[in-house]
């Protein structure tokens, strides 16, 4: 199952029920205001246009509305949730605000952490006069919390499991940088060469699991995104 845009690669649908759709977001797609016209990779705008045009993927599902419930950075790939109604978006978005959604990411970083598991609870805020860049800001930043686990180390790089509790902008990227572990290919926070990744995964950060209880169906929703190609792209086994 895919979301198919005219002239662009299809986007896989990983899960669907009556209230939501989970997709596997490729790299390059952005979640930005509709007024920002400097790219044709505005994901929400592309979805809205596709629904309005009556494309088969939407028409066959009777999808007339789809709105993202949370965000992934343009370079980050993996699971992204969309609500199918205005009311559904309000209720499901509240799960993120109440921290009732379990999220798991994989990151490949430069270096090796000193511990197999650790947590970072340092607040995050914007860097003054540097639009789009974030930093640890213990005085004025917003609370942020992430749990990390080392999975494997190869050739000076480490594969890290990341479990964010909060959802601050660039949270994983900044918390890993604070630990001295910049994400491979990160265009803002890493000096590593982007060509060491791949066209499909230029930055080594991927959302691979989401779990929560759907308040409408009362059932547990567990979504997984494939990780094998991501791991191979950065030199790790499945």
C-alpha cells in the first residue's frame, strides 16, 4: 500500500485504521507552512493536493482529510502518523502532548558512548540568531528527556537506540551531540561527510517503532518500519 503522487516516488503506508494512517516518510519531505513555496517537497501540501485531485490511493480509501499528528525533520526517515479527521487529529495529537506514545529511533553516530545505556534530561532551546538550529539551554530551554542504548559499534561508529520521552525540535540530534556523538550525515550538527550515507538515508536517523493505545478503538497500535536497508547503508548488520 502506498501514497502515490504524480511524478514522484510512492510513499509506503505501514498501518491504517479508521482514525489514522502511518507512513514510512522518505528523506527530503518537509512539514512546513503552506506559504513556504521554495520547495515541492512540502509533504502536507502534496497530500492535500493529491486528495483534492482524487488520486486513487485516497479515493479508494474514501480519504477526504489527512493531517500530520507530529513531525519528523526533513532528513529523518521513518514512521509518521496522520489523522483522518479534524476531531481525530485533536484527540490523537493529545497523546503526544501527554507522552502516551512510545517512540523508538535508530541513530548511527560518530564515536562510542562511555556507557551502554544512559539518559539525557537537558533542556533544549533555539540558538540565538541562527534560525533552525537548537542547543542545550539549561536556563531558558524547554524540558527534554531521551533514553539511549548502545546496540553495536563498528569502525569508529555506533548504532544507538533512542527513546524520546518529550518531542522537542532536534531533540535526538542535540542530545546525542551533547554526549559527543554527532549523527552521521547531520547537515546541522555533524562534520561527517554526507556521501558516507546513501541517497535514501543521507542522515543516519530513522523512526522505526511507535506504540500507543488508540483512544477510539481501545486497541494497541504497534507500527514498525523496516530497518535492514538503513542499517546496511551505514555498515551495520540487520
